[in-house]
C-alpha cells in the first residue's frame, strides 16, 4: 500500500542514461520503503489491536490508486486527508438563501425543503405534538378542521438519525425508586417518525438541522388505514406529491400546514358475483377516485412550565378523565388514577368572592362560520359563564371573532375554536373534542366543528335514506352514534375520536320533525321567521352542548327526566330552569300534542346539573382539604335535579342500555309518557299527510320525506318503551346514599310499556294507509340517479315504487330484536333476586305470551291476514325457529324451555287455523309457517354442552 503511494512517479522515460539512473533511484527507494515498513507495521498493528479496529482494517481493501486523467499530479498534496462525502454539510451551507422563521423551533425553508433547527437542550426534552385536518373529502368521516392525535413527544438522536418519539406517560412511578425502573422496563415508547441530521452542528449554538420533509411528509395520522376502512380501497401516502403549504413559528409553538396526497394505482374491480358482505362504494366527491389531496396541520408546542394541579374524578359526576397508572404505592389496591380534564383557571385575586381569571378560556369563532349564525353561536358559548359565576369567576369564558385577514390558523394548539365544515350528506354532525396534558388532565386546546346542515335546515329536506326505504331496511335514524362499535373503539384507541358526539344530528332530526308536523297543521311555514326561530333555539342548544364537552363534561342522558311534562308546558318555568337538567343531554324538542298547551320548544339555558359539574371541576379549593371538599360536592348526586348517567349507561356499541330512564332524545320525568306522546304525534303526521293537498308544481317526494320523518319518531317511541321491558334502573350512588344501585322496573310499568308497543306496532290496525296516499310516495327523481345522500349515481339508484311494507316492517322488527334478546330474558329471570317483593316481577312467560298473542291474533279471530301482518309474523317465527335450533350461548335455559312450549302452542293454533276457510295466500302463509315450526321442533339443538 505504502509502496504504491510512494512510487507514484509519472514522468516519461526519454533516454537510456536516464533509464539506468531511474532504475538505481527506484531500487534505493524500495530498500528505504522496506526498512520503513518493517519499523512501522508492528506499531500500526499494535495501535489497531488496542482500539479494536484491527479486524476492520484487515478486511478493508486498499483503495485503487488515483490516476489523474491528464497525467498530472493531484491538486492536493500526497497523503493529505480527503473530505468524507457522507459527513453532514456545514450548517451555513445547508441554509444558504433559505427563509428563516425564528421561534420555539427555528425553521428554514428553501423551495420545497424545510429544516428544523434543534438545539442541544431540545433533544430528549418533552413537548406537545398535535395533528388536525385542514382538508377532507366531505364524506365518510374525512372532514376538515377535525382534531386527530395529540401526545407528548421528544426528539431523540441515534447516530445520524433523529427520532420523533411518542412518550408513554400513562404509566408512572416516583422517580428514582426501584419500581420506577420496573415501569420504564415494562412499558415502551413509540417511534412516530425518523429523519436525519441534515447539517453539522452550528459552530456556536451547537444545534443541528433536521430534515422536516422526511419527518412530516409521511402518513403520520394513519389516514391510509381510515380510508381503507371506509372504502376498502388501499389508498397509500404519496410523498412525492405532498408538500408544505405554510410553516410558522412563535416563541412557544411551531406549526406546519401540509398537503398530503393519497392515491391508488387502480380501483379494485367489482366482484363478478354478489358478495354476502357488500363492498362500500368508492368516494363520490372526487374528480378521480384514484387520487385525493388531504391536508394536515402539525403543531409542535411547548408544554406548561409548571404542570397544573390535577383534580381527582368522581364517577357520580360526568367528566372526561385522564387515566394514569401510578405504581408508586405497592399497597394500593388499584394503581389507577382518574384525573378530571379541565382548563387551568385561576383567579387574579384569590381572596375575592368574584374575580376575573388570570387566563380566560377563549373560543375563537372561525371566519368560515356564516355571518347570520355567529351571534347565536356566541350566545351558546357564553351561556357557560352563568356556571362559572356561581363559583366566583367573572368572564371566565370569552368569545373572539377571527377576522378575514387574520394570519393565524385555528387548527394550532393555542386557539380553541368553533368552525364550520361542509359535507354532502343531508344530516348534520357536531363534534367537540379537546386535547389534554396527559400528566395532569389540563385541557390545552379544543376545536369544535359543525357541519353546515344548520345553514340548510330552514329550507331542509328531512333526513331520509331512499335506498333503505325502498329495500325495507331499518331506518337510518339512530338514538346514538351511527358508527359501528368497532369503528368507535378503534378511533378512540387511536385518539382520533374522543368525545364523539352526534347531538347535532339528533337535534336536526328533531327540528325536522317539528317543522314537518307544524307545517302539516298549518301552524307554521317552513321558510318563515317562526321556523327560523326554532332553528336558532336548537343551534344555541347544540353549541352550548359542544362547548360543554370542551370544558370537560361528558353526556348526561338521565338529565331529561327531572321535570314533568306538565312543568314543560310553562314557558316562564323553562326559560328560567330549562327543559332538562343539562345541556349535555340529547334533549328532544318539546312538541305538544293537539289540545295541550305548547311550551318552549328547545333547551335555552343551563340546567342544574351543569352548574354542579362545573363546580366539581373548577371551584377553587384549598389543597389541604380538597379531597374532603370534592367528596362533599359529589355526595349531592342523590339530589333529584342532579341525576346523571353517561353513554355507557344509555348503550354504546356492543354495550346494551338496560336503564329506561337513560335514553337519548327523550324528555320528561316519565319517558314512557313521552313515548306515548310521540306515537300520537307520528300518527297525527301520517293522518295529515294522507289528506294533504300539494301546491301546483310541488313534487310528490315531500310526502315520502314526511312519511319517513314520522316513521323515525315511531321508532324512537318504540325504543324508549322497549327499554322498560326487562329494564333495570342503575344508579351511580356510593354506599352513603341510602339507595340500591340496581332497581328492576316494576311489572306494572313493564306491562304498560308492552301495551304501548303492541298497540302501536303489533296490532292488525297499527299501520293503515289509504291506497291513494301510498300511490304518491315516490322519491325525488334526481336523487334516484345522483344520490340524495352524496352517494355515487349507480349506488343511489332506487326503484320509484318504494316498499312501504318494508319501511314499516323495520319498526316492529327492531322492537322484536330487543324484546326477544337473550339479555332481556336473563334480566327478567334475575329480577326477583333483586326485589324485596319478588311477586312484583314480570314473568318471562308473560312477555312471550303477550308478543305471540298480539302478533298472531288472526289465529284466534279467524280474520284474513294482510301483507304487513304476514311479514310481521314471519319475523316473529324466524326468531322463534332460531331460538329452537341455534340458541345463543347466553340464552337462559328457562327462556329456551318457554320458547319451545310457546312454539308447540303456536303449532297447534296453526293446524286449527288451516282447518278453517281462508284466502289462498293466507293458507299458503299458514302452511309454510306450520312446516317451518314443525321442522324446527323436530331438529336437534345446535348448542354447546
């Protein structure tokens, strides 16, 4: 190696003398080189062995000698060190001609490249990382201005790489203790993204530049998974066609607005044969379904210098909580802690009875809110000051309007906001999420989003689903969230859908039904100022509801039961006290049947529960007595006006709600009486529609929309009533309340609920419509092709001859599912064990007898069976047959025995009915039913032993 380097002589040989002289010089150089090598090599090997580099040196081939193309010597002197091509460039060279944005992290931007300057002290230092959406596709949950993930992160340097690490702050122990080491070893952090050190350290600051393109132009939110879940199309993130829209930095926050391209090379071909599981259609709002440009807003912000003092949560009061596992005390029975999510609110003058806060809770009204709604939105926000004034805070909640020329973005972490977005559905949605410091539960940011359904509501077209009506599927109206349980839980686990709320969707349906009915009565014009006033009342209520979420309050679905229906007829009473105990309830509109005094339509102020929940979370308390004081506040939970129950109690996902007093969209102290009213109102709307004369040029589809709206209300009534059967009132009391937590519904009340359901849904005259009315129930012709719900044209195509029998069958079908469920049977059979007077329990046999007698009443009367009734009987028979052949594993043994006994009784009744005269179609129906039942009774049971 050394000889090759030393003998690099390139002068041409010109004569023999010179040649001999050259040979002599070459031999002399070789002898000197050999002597030098003999002395040097042992020293080099010894050095390499000492440094552990011998193996590397031995395996590294010698570089090929550099031979200048011109035949001249290299510019550098022989033996001079060569620069390492892989070494980072000097700091100044990287940022030459770049735009500098100083701040929390100083940012540099040049063309499409962005670098983040990270100081030595900013490595392994916690800060907050939040993601919001800035652009969506207007459907399937992909909307703009929604909060996604928020978490504590750190930059960590590993060699030449810089990792963005999400810290696992859910599991803690006192620092410096052995158990803290065990916690650190037991639970891992997560790497969100990796980039490279793009520069050598700054010569003075010692900071380095990192490549923000590699860090942030990636699928950090996991949107590809959400898109594949929604459309079953493997959209992938395309970094080459993604980039930065705008980067900003202040002294405590750096933000990055990015456009993110998701694409797929080709759309999946539709299946040649129908699939048992329908494939969702591709997006309907894109010019080309293979490509979409979404937007994300990333905020890197400073965490509070001093963590906020946390406040322990109490299950008797509804707050969103931060859960921590603290393993410090190994004597604690449960290492879990639940902290109330709340804003940091401190008095300027702690000694004053009333004081303004050091830092108020400010909500920015985004410039995209329609001007006509801004004042009412502000009213809904500021309504909460009433509760804060009760605990000594003046102007705790404030509103500011973002100007059209404002340069800040409400998506950043420092601006709580209310924003609008647009989608293609004819429903409405609002969501009030917030982001918290996981160390303390301090709310750091909140962004409320409203869909534009409210701007179209006064000129609305009632929420409908043409395809569902035509195919006889259950109406899309829901009393909870329309998303599947899996989607809810997956979203919550990713931190993407906290505080999920669809009050706006429910409120819109309530307003729609009210306008339909009042217009049918002739009491109101849907485009009149009176109709607009109803909408504005609802809007304020919905805004207050969503702001309540961002203040840390959960839903309260028992709050609607604190006042009687008679009290709700008194406008003076409800204007002062509200229609309900809380704006955090999904309160139904207060619509009076004919002949009853009409009160206030919508909740217009906070309820007693709202004041109490704010007191628990925000009242300034002495640290020495805080635990005792909080227990005293929570102990008031047994007061009737402070009734509370949340989403799980009402039913969420696979969790079935069993408490009839905890239902979404009911109103009044007697939910069963409310349900009876809604049955009357639905029947009234049906009756008025059948005699309604349309205006010249008016389309017939208005009748179908109103018909569907009435169906939804009957569905609501049936849901409320069916929860009484096998129902158990569940109270969140602690041991000192004097009340039992579980209280089965008395048999008399269950019988009353059963009668309401059987009379409204299962009787032969439950659904009677004039033929001339049914003949006019057609959908909008454009909606048939283009899709009234934003669907693709072919997916929305429906037959104009809508199946009315299918539409109305969906109503009793849902009630049958609940009444014949294994869980209901189990609760009915178990109820006597919880009652001091077991004889007051409803026998399960009575439930099954009541259903069977009501559904098959023609077998006793001998009357003909109409098509609607035949379909209902088939639904009942299908459930009985399934219970005989394939009973659910959770079905109680007594329930199976009773169902078999009733099936044998029905078998005898069918045989007797076939011996009597009947129409051909009725006989065919009875014969088929008898055959199915006979085979089921003969079949062996398919059940686990």
